[in-house]
C-alpha cells in the first residue's frame, strides 16, 4: 500500500455570533470560522483524514500541506511516526504553528489509515486505551450573572462534566475593577446554579497582567474553579510562575505552545498544574502523548485544548484514551451539536463523559461531497492591544 495523493478542503462554518469591541466597534469575532480538512489517499483504496484548522493559519497550512505532498506520495503510510519525523528532519528552521498544524493533520490522517488497515481504533494502534470514556467540559459566556447561570445549567443538562467561561472580557484597562466584579458575580451565579459537583473553569485568554490575575484568583477561591487558564500572555515563564505561586486556584496553559521543547520549561519549573496542548497544532497525536508522559513525571495533568472541528476532536480522543495523566477535554457543546453536518460518528456525551468509539481509525466518516460545496471566508485580523498597552482577550 502506497500513498497516491492528498486533497485539502478549506471551508467556513457560521458561528452565529458577531462580537464587537465596546470602545472601537471593531469586529472581535468573525461570523464564520475556517476549517481545513486533509485527505490522504492510497492505491489500496483506503484513505485517512486529518484537520489543519487554525484560524488565520489556514491558508499557510494548506499551502504547506500541498508543498509537502512530494514527501508523502509513493510512501507506505503505516510507519506513521517515522514519516512525520522524516518530514521534520528535512526542515532546517525551528518549526512553529504553521508547520505544527500541517504535521498534526498529516499525523492524524496517517493514523486514520493505519487503524482502518488493521481494522482497529487509533487508540489501539497507540498501545491500547486506558479508559473507555473521556471527561469533557463545555462553554458559556460571562456577559451577565443571569445569562451565565442559565448557560452553565444548560451545559450541565447536556451531560457535560463542567463549563468554561471567559472572565475579564469587558476589561478596557490594565486594572479594571469593574470587569473583576462582573466576572466574580457571574462565577458566583454559575456555582449557585450548578451546585458543588460540577466543574467551573475560567479562561482569561492571556489578557490580564500577572497582578490582575492574582487578584482575580484570590477572589475566585471560594467558588472552587477547577482552573484559571492563560492568566498571562504566553511566552513569559517568569510571569506565569508569579501567578502560579500566588494563586489559590490551579493554573492551566499551553494552547499556544506547539513543540515538546516549548513545554519542557513549564514542566521542569512546574509553572502550572494543568497542561493544554492542542492536538491540531502540537505536531499531532504522538507529540501530545509525549508531552503528557513528560508532565506525568512532575505530577502534572493534561487538559487538552480544542477549538477545532470534528477531526480535531477525533484525534484528541485518541490521544486522551492513552495518556496516563489525562484529566478533562475541552469540547464546545455548540460545535459538537453541529459536527454531524460534516462527519458521521457514534459520539455521545452523557454523565460528564464522551464515550470512545470502537470504529476503525479515527472513528468518523467525512461527508466529503457536502464539505466540497462549502465556501471559504478568511478571518478578519484584529488588534490585540488596548490603548494603555495591555492585552485584549483572544
């Protein structure tokens, strides 16, 4: 069996929302989101699918995949890790998010072929599942306490184990106390609505300063959130450590890091409690599992990030199934409800978990003829700095 061709499908899916900056009126959230699916075909009739979704990265990732076709065509697809390593060994530059996302798509597609060739799920190819279901959390907004509480209750009713909101989104300057008060009121309302046995998670999207995040975390303590995500912008271990050492709430981070090397300083310094690599960007399933094993040496847990489509979820589940220190998986309930428009799967969420599929490969069938008809709309760029120099949310 040899790889005969690759195909990519770049398309946009509607978000159903339009969020604008309260001061400038600038569009903060596009009305659509771009996805990129990769199909690797073989001369034996088997094909594998992966996903190269990454907001503004999509055009660059697609171009990279087609440029790398020469490194794939004519090869046996089954030695997955060897093929991925060989591609990286041909690139002299330090790899970043475009290369990481492209290789993640290839890695998932090759594992999909391997599982189908051997008629087993990818988690069996990886050595066998440690668990038959994966704990998942959904999303909500923190616009006002009543709305936040109702959304959290709805996510709970849908069978998820927890819900994550984005605090401090209304912040307009570096020490905005009103934004803290609003976020605390929302968290308090959510905790009252869902009770003590449902996880609350908070994602600051790297926008606050270390000082603001520490203040915020101390105010949060009594509501027992599972973690505070990205309390400072990625890139400064010192700032992250300052928050982690002064916060009564466990810290999570990692979605904007892509290589094992990026994660090693966090692990060695134990700069957070939970790591959040994204299987769509961190060079694939193999790398996510490797990061998990390294983190386990320092007794850190894995809470993988996922802002992609159904193929990203499928790859995430394969990694989650075999990662020893897996804790919880991100899964937007709104996107999950729409995945059936793009793939066929047997996924179900109940009792706080998503049941693993026993279908071969990644366990999904892409509705290729449907996605081939979908249009593509590039994401608009936005400014991530406030006028005072502080950072806005993601």
